[in-house]
C-alpha cells in the first residue's frame, strides 16, 4: 500500500523518542534501511526542518513523512491460539505503565532477519487498543526469562536511564558444562570485543582491546559433568554471560555458538534434551524507581526443569 506525504503530531507519551525509533514504529512493514535512507535524504522533516536519525522528538512536534510503500504484513499477522495462550500465560506483572513477562525460549523479542514477528509485535497485535508498547531492553532469542515492556514513554526513559547508570540488578541461571572446582564464587573480569562476520552473524570474543566486562558467577549446584550457576552481570555486553562462562571452562549447555558438544558419557536421552535449547534463563530483575522497589522473578520452564532432574541422576 502506497501512502502520500502526510504529517503526524508527536503525542505526550512519545516525547523524547529518537526519530528513527519513532519512524520504525510508525512505518510498520518498511525496512529499517529504507527508513534511514529517507532520513539521510532529508525527506523526513521535523517542524519543516531536516533532522538526523538520532534527533529527539518533543511533544507537539510535527513530523513530515514522505510517500512510502507500507507492507500490509503487520495487518496480515496471524497469531496461533497456542502463541497467544503462551504469551498471555507468560505475564508476570502488569500495571498502567509496565508489563513484565517470562519470555519463552526460542521466541525473539522483535521481528526481523526473516522473522515475521517477535514478542513486541505479538503483544501489539494482541492489544490493538494499546497506545504505547515498547521494549525496554532485549534478551537473546534462545534465552528465557524476565523481559520488561514499557506501556508509557516516561517508564521507558526512566528504566533505560537506570540501565545506563548500571542501577539494574539482573540475575541469570545457567546449566553449564563440567563440574565446578574451587571457590563457589568468582568474578570474571575480561574485556569483550564484538565482531560481525561476513554472513551478518554476531560473534563476541575475549580481547584486551574490547570493552570492560564483569560478571559475578556463583555455584548453586554441582553434578558429575555439569553445574548450575548463578550469573550476575555488572555490565551489559552482547552475549556476555555466554562468553564469560565459556572463558572459565563452563560453556552453557545447548550453546552452539560458544559451547561444546555434550560429553560421550552423557546418556542419549540427556544429549537429546540438552540440544533442544540454550540453558540460560533471566531469573530475576530488580531496581528502584521513584522511591519504589521493583523485583520480578521468572520460574523455569518444564524443559529446563527436566534437564535438572536428569543431571541429578547421573
């Protein structure tokens, strides 16, 4: 569907939003690369003036949007009853400004890269009356657990500011390869460098030239060939926990990117279970905002719990 030039007025809940993020949400179905070309070409204007992708919008600003072909893919999005039920059951908390879910493993937080939809698109589709739904942060597609979604722009900005100030406490659980030895708690402090391969795949490696990264890891339970770990990242680098645990000899089970294959001594049925997912779970997230303490915990899914039971019988 082709739309001609039209103008939108920035609403109060959109105040402070970046122009590129505003357009990505407004122009559903338009590739991000095309949106950035429109901005660079000066076809998108704020109050009749050229703007940058990073320009911050203010309440009552008028945004000029040029003719653009908008895919009706979003309108055709059909969610199965099972997906709807799974996401509805995943809700841990909801109030007028914040939605917290226990994100299922295998579900991306947003669409793209061949995916028709992610968690955020699904919730927008399920709640067409919602004026505002935005991801506050992201977790990997393969990771399960706590995910925060803002229902108001003010909440988005406030919590993201806490992330930038490192005032959000996140706790992850992992099932990792190899039995644990030595002190039960250790702090991994090695820099990480992010690289993008020619295929577009992101890879992270330990590199002194990279960004400072710290994760505190504590043993929760030991097994003959594996261990259950608690990981608390002090920084928020891409794939940080996955790379840090692999660095100390305890790659996360099911991690095909940074891990290793299961030992031959693992029973066939256990190997099968461990190949079904990445055993990394965002167990808890907590922060203080406006003199109120927020703390959310996400329970493990049946698959993760089953792997526990089998490791305990080795």
